[in-house]
C-alpha cells in the first residue's frame, strides 16, 4: 500500500504481482513513481471483486492516521512484503 514516505496509496490490484513489480521498478509514470513509493507494506486478499472494490472505496475515505494504524497492526516494522509474495 505504501512506503516510509508521507504518502499512503490505496489501490485494488487485479494483477497484483505485475503492478507491484511495475511500482517497485518505476516502470510506469504514476503516483507511486512520482512520490517514491516502492514498498508493499500492507495488503488484503478478496475472492470477490465487488467486495474488493467496496473495501478500496472505504479505505480511500479513511483518515491518514487510521490507515497508518491499520498498517502498523499487521506490520509494525513497515517491512516490505513484496519479496514474500513475488514469484
């Protein structure tokens, strides 16, 4: 979702591995490359696309401190999770 910077990034990722890789390598000009976001520190998995979309919309309305608390509950050290999910 984000990195150590002040930016928090919420996005539903239908092709999570490809998109996460593109963000890490800054292969495409995007929000993440503009703000130097290159770590995956939190994610959720859904089997149902409608539920994933609803959750994404919900999280985008959250205050910054709520998002930080959500991340720190699961990943207090803000460890990059990408290596553990990549192929």
